[in-house]
C-alpha cells in the first residue's frame, strides 16, 4: 500500500501548535544557510536534505515516535520529498508536510520572518 504525506496549511499548523492538544515535532529540512536567513520559531529537529540517510533519520525520528510530525522547508517541495522518504522506508506511518513551507508561514502567519 502506497502512503502519502498529509498536507497542512500554515493556518492549520498555527492552530494545532496553539491548541496544545497533541505533541508535535517540527522537522526543518532546509540547509544551515537558509536557517540563518529565516528560522522557524518552533523547530525540534534540523536535518538538512543534503544529509539525508536512513541511519541518521531513524535515530532522530525514533525519539519523537509518539508525536505528530510536521516537516517544513522553503516552499514545501523538499519537505514533501522528505515525508515520502520517511513513509517509503517505514520509518513512520503518518507525517504532515507544511504547504508552502517557511515562505507560506511568513506570508500568512509571521511577516517578521524574512522571505527569500
């Protein structure tokens, strides 16, 4: 059975984060230079796509297996691919991709975050 990442909008993620109903883990897959330009305020794990291996992902993700996992990047493309990698390799069963990434978060939620 093929699994696909779930999409979440910036608005829905903000509501989810503010609700406190469930434990969330935010994974940022952008490169270090991108984090210096525009950081996401609630990142739990930073794993650049350039460092993606099953070994380092499995170890990092295992710590957060009892949480809901949301992945973000600049525009939502790399994070979607990262989510797909997690699902295809049976590392997790369910994952959300932030639509439009940090750029969407900046446009809709926090305009103080630099857009690039």
